[in-house]
C-alpha cells in the first residue's frame, strides 16, 4: 500500500484517468497533484523576447493553478482531498527531481502516446519518468 502518491496532472484526459485511478486504487494514500509549467528551451527560446517571457510565464502559472483547481474538484467528486503543487521546468525532469527530494512512494501517471513509434503506448513524459524514476511508477492507459 502506498502512503504518498505523486500524480503529474496537466488537465488532459489521461491525467484525469490517472488521478481517478489513484483515488480509487489507493483510498488511504495522501495524493499530490503536480502541474509543471513547461519552459521553452533551446532553439525556440532564442526567438522569444525577454520582455514577453514574464507575462507569458505568469499566464502559464495562472493556467496551471486553474488546472490544479480542477484536479482538486475531481478529487472532491470522489470524496477525497488532495494537495497540489506547481513548479516550472521540463516536466519529466521536474517529476523525477521532486520524488528524489521529497518522500513519495509511487508516481501514478497517464500515458499520452502522441509521439513516434517508440512512444505509442506511453508518451514522451511518461516514458522518461518510467526510465528515470527511483520509485515505482504506475502508468494508466
């Protein structure tokens, strides 16, 4: 039985499925929904004006808070309370870094399957989390 679960949550259907799965399968666990505000990197970041980054980042954090509010409401619909956390960075790195820094027992993540042949079943973020995570990962499809 897992005591503390991390649910990467982006508001997508696979993320909602993962949250509902976690709420049902782990009724006594503490659940934390995590939204990672993705940051542009590399080639595309070079084209963005620094003055434009701050308002865009603020809007992205506001959107993340709204998405986490939806996660809390979904949990309430299942008679559960969850904690939420918002961070900024590369989603798969932030997820793994968080479980390395804090005490989590399991990650429950939805699969997207949006990119390429090797990612048909998992999705790039889920695949990278499965490969790098130091704790068990449950992938919900």
